[in-house]
């Protein structure tokens, strides 16, 4: 740092300081924000839950398809003729 002395004209003494840039360490920013990480985690959980539900639904549908089906026609007929 270079200080240059200036002689006073009216009795006061000042020093001029040359301002040099001060470099600080670069700050490393995360690639993903915490909010984005939380949202991705929630989305992944919901996708897994949806997959489980659809798998369980497919298993239930398979069981219903394998169950014996009765074909019976249920027709209601009035006792009174009009």
C-alpha cells in the first residue's frame, strides 16, 4: 500500500490512500437449491406411491378376472297387467 504525503497549506495534514481492489475467496454456490431438492424428493415419493397403488390395483384386477363369473339376467316384471 502506497501512502503519499501531502503537505498542508493551511496547517492541516492529510494522507491520500490509493484504493486497491481486495479479492476475496470465491463462494461456491450449490447447483440445486434446497427447495428444489425437497420438491424433487416429494415428486419421487409421489411417483413411488402411485406405482405401488397401480401395482396393487393391477393385482386386484387380476383376482377379479380369475373369479368365477355368474351370468344371470335380472329382469323385473310387474305382477299387474296394464
